[in-house]
């Protein structure tokens, strides 16, 4: 049984489970988290610090494979995703190296859930209660009611006939009913306009246009033998958007290969690279293939995605056309480095240096990328 870290499925952002395949006899185990950093390698109650300190989980439970430690925002908020950490249990002289998964942190202003022992740090993140001003003391009523007139018994027929009373009641209700109908019609018109605008916006997106276009087929073609009887040349890959699968099913469209979960990630990456050499329709499918290959932890695809998002390079102009994304670039550089590509580490450091030298810290996305991935290096 391996050691795992995952987001607590019963809570919102900022909470995680650390499951360790070890036997712990104590009911109150302490743990430490360390990282490779020149000045602040140890995690403390207030964040990363220079001295080692024991931490206590918010809750601890014994499971079939070992022990499960529940941690909250005091731990999750300080560890960026894909950070290489060392987790230690000093009571039993245990240590292991883990990669912190992408768990969203709990931001200030969000209400935390407190339902277990030892959760005082999470409770401190709750929104402060708004004090209510005390109500003024009730004042004595100095006014006196006017003396009521003596009751007189009504005799004879009522002053208003019931039929006329019904007509008067309908006349009083009719304006309110008409106003409700007009208000409902107004809101219905607004919703119809919003739905039309949303449909137009989605139609303008490249991936929607790709879905509406005819599917492509990747056809494997082999040139005929030469006239002099020499060997055939290597197989060429031809992208034919007008070709259709054969009756025997030996050919598959590029979209089918991309959507097939059994397609190996290296073949997905090569298919994406080939498609990116074509037109806009082929490039859309190519980006989808490389994205799926990177999502299945293929190192070369992760590096390609990082460079496609890198604002220092010009690849993003061909892939996206509008703007780069330094946050995604650093995220994929970090993933490619964890998967074993040393050049991803070099590119990540170069991008961090580039962001640091930007005038006034760059835009919001560049500041966020530097704070999330570069400040902890």
C-alpha cells in the first residue's frame, strides 16, 4: 500500500487527507513537513520557517492500510501544487517523500466547516460575526386612545349588496395581476436575449467550430514501388479531412483516436504534433490530443504545453492567438520536471527570472504566477 495525499471529499477547498501505510500506536501523532529550500525549509503553524516544528493533525483515524491524518488550511494554504515534500513522523522515526497534489486553498472570506476536535485554527478562518446594535428601550406610550363610541347594533339589510362587493374586489385585484404579468414578460424577454447572446458567444469559440466541422481521418498511405524495383520509401502520414473510415474499420478518424482512452499517450502526442502542422481545424484537434497526452503524465506533452503557454516564446501566438498564460506555463513546467525532464527545470527558472524583471511586476496573471511558483524556489 502506497502513501497518498488527496483532497478531503467531505469538505470544500483547503482540507486534505494524508494516508500513510504505517502502524501508529499513539492516538495523538505529530508530524513534520519539509522541503528543499535554502532559508525556509520547514512548515510551521504560520507557514514556512527556518526552524523545525512538530505539527498536529486536525483529526486522526485508523484505517485498514494504516493511519489517515486530516489537515486543514493551516497546512494546505502554504503548499503549492506539485511541490516535492518530505513528511516525517518523529514518534516512530518514519519519513517519506511525496508530491503535493493540486488541492485548492481556502481563501480568506470563505466560511470553513468545523466539525471535529482540534479544529481551532480552521475556526479562526470563519467570517467574523457582525455586531448588532442594541435596540433602544421601549418607551412608555403617553398617548391615550380616544373614547370609543357606544356600540350600536346593525339591523336590516347590509349597506352593500354582495354582487357589487364582488365586482369591487375584482377591480382592486386586477391592477396587481396585470403588473405581475408584465413583470414576468419582462424577465422572460431578458432571459431570451441572454440565451441568444450565450449561444452566439459559444458559436464563436474555436472548439465549437471544430465540433461542427466534418471529422478528419488519419490515413496511412504507402507510396508505390519505384520503377527500377528499389525498396519503398517510409510510410507517410497524410491528414485527409474528406476521407471516411473503411468498411472493415481498419481506419479511425483522428477525433476517435483522441477520444479513445486506450490510445497510448506517446501516440496521442505524435498525432497532436502532426495535426498542428495543418490548418486551423487540424491545429484545434492537435492541441486537444497534446493536452490529453499531458493530462496522462506524458513528459514531452507536458513540456510542449508549457512552452505553448510561455509568454517569452512565440508559440502561443500560433496556438492561442490572443495571449499567453504564465500560470499554466509554470504549472506544466513543474509537471514535466517531476516526470523527469531536466530541461523543464531550466525553462521554469528562466521564466521565473523573466517574470521577476518585468516592469512593476507585470499584469495580474504574471504576479499570480510569480507568487505561486517562483517565490518558493
